[in-house]
C-alpha cells in the first residue's frame, strides 16, 4: 500500500460530513431557485466539452469513469487527460494543452470549480441513474446524461442548465420509465424522503 | 429572506407542498463555482471516489489492542469498525474505539513543536528540537535521565528500552493509573502467569468482585462476546438447562454489575473477608481441599457467617444463596477486580478471592495459561502506579536532570499528596511527547507533537491474549494532517538512537523500514507466513493480524504462595465515607476527555453528560437532607472537590462515588473546565506487597455547600426522590384537536 499517492480531496466536505451538519434552515428553503438559468463558471482551464463529446464523439463515461460505479461521477484524473494528450502532437502547442502539461509536470491537481453541486443533506447516486438509463435501457449516453447536465456537445466548460431542485427531481421521478431495453415494464423513481435524504 | 418568520414559512410550505424548491437552502456553497473540486493526479486502480476502501490497523484507545478496519474515502478516514480477523474483538468495536477518529481530527491537536522561552511555550522547529535533545542528553550521566511512559508493547517498546539503555540509564518508568497491577502480581504467584486466560463462556456461574469486564476491565470487547455465549448456556451445552448466572460484588455498581443476576453491595475493603467466608462454607459443604495447604484450610475456618455479616454488610441469606449457587453449579469463575484490589491489603483481598477458584476446582477449566511468547522483548509492559511513585521520588530527590514523558499525563493523574507538579520543576529539562497541550505538557520545557494513532505505524501485542498470541499491526489510515508538524515516536526514537549508536541503527531509514525489516526477519515465528518477504509484509498489512506460533503451556497452582490474612475493618469518625473513584468506559484515566462524542455519550448508569457528579445512596442522602443537584463538598485529608449530587441506589450506603476523567485544567476545548478530578483527593495508601496506589482506600467527608443546580441527564426527571421510570413521560403526547400548532411548533 502506498498512501503517499493518495491525494486528499474534498477535505472540507468530508470533515463537514463528520460533524453531521444537517442544518435545514427554514428561511433558506424559499431561496434561490434562481440558479435555473445557465451560468458559465470560470475554470482554471477552459475545457472544451464541445471538442471532446461533440467533435470527437467520445463517450462521457470514458473520462467520467466513476459515474457508473459510484454515487459521485468524479472529475477525471489528470492521468486520464495525459493518456491521450501525450500522444496527440498536433495540439501540443495550444495554450490550454500547455497549461495541462504544466499541471502534470508539477503533479498538481487542477483546481476545478464545482458546477453541479447539491446540498450535503441530499444523496444523489450517479451509479443508479447511469445503470438504468444507459446500460439497462441501452440509450445513447448523451440521452442518459442530458436531462440533468444539458447538451454538453454545445458547451466548452460545463454549465448548469437545470435547477437541480427537489421539485425538479420529483417531476422526473413521477414519470414512468422503462425498466430496460427488453421488457415493456415501466416504473417511476422512488418518492420516499429517505431515498435521497439519508 | 431573513425577515420571514416561522409561521409564514409554514404557510408557504403548505402551498407548494412537495415541489418546494430546496436548491438554495441557505447553503451558499451549493452555488455553481463556489467550491473547488480536486481530482486525483494519478489514482490507484482500486480507488473510486465516493466508495470506501478499508485498511486494517490496531485500536490504541485502551490496552486491549483490538484489531480495527478503517473506512477511507477520498483519502480521509471516516469510520472505524472491528477487524473480524482479530481473535480479541472478532469484528466488534466499542464506543471508545469508535471515537478514535475524534482524536485524529481533533481541533486541539498539537501542530508544531514548542519550546519554553522566557517563561512561555513558543513555536519551534523539529530540527532545533532534535538538536536540543542531543545537547540535553549528551553529557548526562545515566542516572540523571528518566523516561516516564504509558503502556508499551511491540517494537516501540524495544526502541524506547534501547534508547534508555543507550544513555546508560535504568530509569524507564512504565506508568498506567488504571492497570490491574495487583491482580497481575497475585496471578503470577498463584497461577505462575500474570495474565491467565479466562473462559467466561465455559462457566456456569461467574462471581466477580468488582471486575467490570463488560465495560472497563482488561479486554472488555472480548469478554462481552464470551459473556454472550455464557448467557446462552442451552445452546452451548444442551444438557445444561440453565444459562450462566452472574453475581457481581462491589461497593459501587459498574455496567457489569448492572447486567448481573444479583448485585451485592459490600463495604469497601472487606471483599477478602467475604471470599474467605465463602471458601470456609464451600469446604464445609464438601468442596475438595485438593491443592490447598493445610494452613489455608485452617485459616479460613475463622470466617463464619456471623462474622461475614458483621464485617462485610452482606446478609446471611444472600451469603447462603451464594454458597448454594457455587456448590451446585460447576465450573464457575471467580474474578478479582479493582474495587477489591485498591486497598492497603489489596493483594491479600485478591489472593483470598482467587483462592476460591482453587477451592471450586476452576483452575484448568475456566482458567488456563496463555501460550508462551517466543520473543519476550516484544511482550506488553502494561505499567503500574508504583512506577509513578518511583518516578516522583526521583524527581523529589532532584536526581533527574532530563526527563521524557510519553503517553502519560502525570500532572493530572497524580494525587495531590505526591506534589508531582512541584517535583517536576526540579528537573532541568522536561520533554513531553504529546498529542495535546495537556496539564503535563504545560509544565514541560519542550513539547513534541506526535502523529495520531491513525497516522502512525506500530506493532502491538496485548497483555491479555484470549487464544493463541496475536501481534496486531498498526498502519496509517490516511496521510498526516500536519505533515511537517507531527512525528511518530518510533521515528524520533530511531533518530535519537542514531545519535547514540549510529552503527547499529544506520540501516533503518525510518520507523516504517525498521518495522518491516524486524518483522520480515522473524517471519518464521508466525503461522501461515509466505516465504517471500514482500508477500509476507503485504499479508501482514492487509490482514492486520499476525498469529504467533506460541507454545501452549499447562497452568500451575501454588496456593501456598498466597498471603490471605485480612486486617480488621476500620472506621474513621472524621471521614466517614469511602470514596470510589469510578472508571468511565469513555474517559478511562482522563486521556479521552477531549472527545466530544464521549462527553456527549450519557454515562451508562446515571445518564449524565458533560459533567462530574457524586453518587450517593438515597437513604444516606435522606438522612443528610441532600437532594439531587445539591452541590456537595467531598473532602479527604488531601484535598476537596465540589460537585453535584446524584442519588443512586447502586452505591453502598457508606460509600460515595465520583467518576474519573473530568476536571481538566488543560487538554483542550471540550475537556477544560468540565467537572472535577477525584485523582487529586486520593489518600497516600499503597498496597503493601506491590506498592500500587490503593485507589479505593480513600476516606472522605461529605457536606452541603448550599448551592444547587439542575442535573443534566438523559433519563428525565421523576417526582420520586430517586430516578425510576415511574412518572416519567417517555413520549409526550397531546391530542391533535387540542393542540394549537402555532404555539407548539
């Protein structure tokens, strides 16, 4: 085992979870469903989703490899970027790729800003959604991810296009969805409080 | 948003129902771009963000050395569980063990070395600190150096011992305030082993004289699982109809006492008299006197029922029932615990109690010998309080110039009469290896911060081994929180040894390398060890437990070696009460008082939180006009404390009990200023044969101060003078049509 190679990520989040910070402040509930409008967040590198997912047609899960296996999708590790870009001579001189190589040489993670965030008291599982809507229904990956993340083929950095509010989640959970690609059976999403608030 | 009051909020909630938007929720970090999310640079294949990875290690919260597995997610330790591969705890872990993560993440942890400059402790660097250590130990005569340590085992013990040797010193004092050292000494005499194996699960009856084996005694998690088997006698032995019966005899009810079928309060110090009375009655009713010297058989004849009743306060009826129970059901197991052993005649008490096992023929059946450890240098040194006395005497005589203190807080745990705080000042240079700025560190000249137990390497061999001997591995469960601030004591000891014996230790780059080399060189001593060194090391770390090929040995009995003479009980008119300094499972000797989880956990019997209290029998309280919450002054010849009264029927009427662990003047934000410290009150009484501080021999007087507080406790309030479930509103209810919700909510 080599713990030195672990990087301490999401430190604040874990500490806060330890302290069980379940503070449902009442007044705040009324607040901001304002974040519905797409808002572009400034990132350390303006990552072009349009090039990767659009022009090159790379499957989302190729980079966001944890989404099918874990509650969180995980930002792709730097090693993932380098796996391809070390071998793509044609774009090596572009400013954004130069930046990427700088991080790699320093062995430093890129300090991405979180775009799709949920409060600590909400547990959303990427794994459940990706397994159902991609693997079981055998839909194109874009269709599985788009309802929440929007059409990234047309974006550079990720933009939040949906409110990710409870009512918005429920509006989809209320609908019937086919359980897989084979049977005609459908089911809706769970509407028990504890499915997400546990 | 801030001017919306609760009622308006409820109305709005009613309108929008389930579809109310909670996206914002007053939590600004949910906004896009408000938080940074770091990815891995080069992840391990097995690491998936959001999914935990488990690593095996050893719990260091008490001396039982249970195996643990820690759940690590995104490089952070989140939760500890028991390691199923450890025979000690078999996958279970107690609340004290679970709380270890709060030592690791504690906001009061020391983050950098501190040096006394101009009267106060100032931040310094490790380089300067190590140079200073070399300077202060360089031209020192061996006898001018002393090291006071908490319990040690495994390879750290070897390093510490070698360092003390390298200075030409013999002054390694291994101190623990609560180890059952008297029990160990008497066991050694009687059974030929200090730590015999107990088989609670094989006994039909257990009679425990104050051994709180379910909560605070020796290896509680292990005993708790044996106890569960003991309670399922029918499953264990289909022919035996009855489940095991537990009798607990002690002046103040412990958690084990609360679980007993019969709890017998006894006048403190008279446990030996009762035990000899039982031996006498059992021998008369036909128990074999085999293995018993004639002198013992004749000595017990002086202890008849009338005398027992008069001297111990145990009624004739209860005594008879106990004799019947013990003579009818076999095998049984008789345990001697701290409340019997903490007296000037503690060893005699323990001897009289353990003698019952010989009379009842339990030795070899419910008590066996542990396997023989092939490398005694790694065996646990549990420590004792005689070591503190010796250390304090050395300080008082001005014999020590440089002292090191590790894993002990003697300024807090030493009784007032020792004057340890003053004596410590006589040493020129005092070094505290510590996790917190505790009472002792505050007196030191150099304070060196240590890695938390979840950041450190180590090997442990528990003193009490339940089955075959196991060596448990301790490994870091995450990266250090303060990588430049804290160090492992193993690394410090190695560096110091390199200053003295460079040739011998130059091959070991660090403590990790030392452990790896030391263990792989001896891999032949462990069962199922792979031949390849790397494979062996990986197996040791992934399983966390190494089983030592120990030789089984028969247990011997030598009753003639025991001194069972009992002094006549004495009274004290000026100080009429016996003081029981009660051990709480969470705090032990006070070292865990800065963990808020443990402060918040209600005491098992009284349900009090975040405070100290004095337990007093309701009848005694009635006689003295004391009510719950009255602030009482508890004064011994050596000091006094003031704390709230708690009326408790589980305490012998001539006894008051104050829990240990609180009353810190330092240590951290959660411990400081909470409650009182009964260690300070203790009288200078020592066990005559071992020199152990007699923790249960202090006499006190109790007086009202006139002040009164409301006791903060979980159990609620009762209109009766003592707390019962009667009259308690378990769940408060009100009819829906009677409720005015605008007022209730």
